[in-house]
C-alpha cells in the first residue's frame, strides 16, 4: 500500500513507520510532504530515497499546492495519508478527495487537549499543569477542524511520575511510535472499516 506522510518537524513518527516490523513489507512511504521548506524530517525521507514535496513558497524549486498534490496522489495511487506531526490545517477540498483516508496523530487523549494552538509542547504543558495522572496519544480521521475527526485508537500513558512537561512529552512520544504503525497496519488490513 502506497502512503504519503505529512510532517512539520523532526519526523520521529515518520521514522517509526519506516522502521516498524508491522509496516516494513506492507507499507511503502511513497511521498513525504511538509509545510516547511526543509524540515529535519526530509533528511530521514531522503535517506530512504523517498520523494519530498513542500507546501512552502520558500522552497522555490519544489513548492506545491494542496490541489497539485491531490492530483499527484490520485495519479500515483496513494491509499492513505498520515499526518505525523503536521501542524497546518488541511483544506476541505483536499480532505474531500481522500475521505476517510487521512489520519492524524495527536499527543494527548482526545477530545481533551485538542484544537487550534494545541500541538507539540503546548499540549504537554497544558496536561502537566492540569495535574492529570494520565495522558496518551490518539489517532483519528481528519476532518476540516483541528483534532475533531472520529477517533480510531488511543493509547493511555501513565504520567504520574513525570516531573515536567518535557518528561510527559517523552513518555507520550514513545507510545506514539507504537500506536501509529499499529493503526497504519490496521488500515492496510481493512480493520478500520467501521470507524
Ligand atoms: C508528535 O508528538 C505529534 O503527535 C505532534 O507533533 C509531534 C511531532 O513529532 N503533533 C501534534 O501536536 C499535532 N497536533 P515528530 O516530528 O518527531 O514525529
């Protein structure tokens, strides 16, 4: 199954998909796309010989719009789009082209701690300051609103021992790296059909 992975930063979740035994033989990461001109995640993509596209106008040689990417994906037979630390809102026109074929990983237990501005360390700070003893990761289908699409699977993490938001982030990230490949593999096997 050919997939595209969207990233904004370092790409550890992209790496988790590329290295997971659940995905290795079955899943081909065909494109990596970013809203940034040259994020660290592109290095991971390039090491694996994966084509990268940028949505940023700053990347003069390699800048594409969502419309252009939609056409390329349809022509290539991309079956799943994974937002793995992608921080830009995906336009409705693009979502409509790939209904129930775009998933996102969020570093908290949705529907708590989601929505605009709730990404990366902002999430972990809010969780830590709330005094919650658990957090986790959630994978959900993408709709036109931040973090509101139907939930596919969550994984709970005990954060009662965390001393600061950075420790919460590290614990949650570890669980993201197992959860995301699991959900990608389930999608491939048609196990998300009823979601
Ligand atoms: C991950 O923790 C992901 O859940 C989060 O950004 C990080 C990206 O890390 N995404 C969001 O906050 C989206 N709302 P990575 O680039 O190392 O995979």
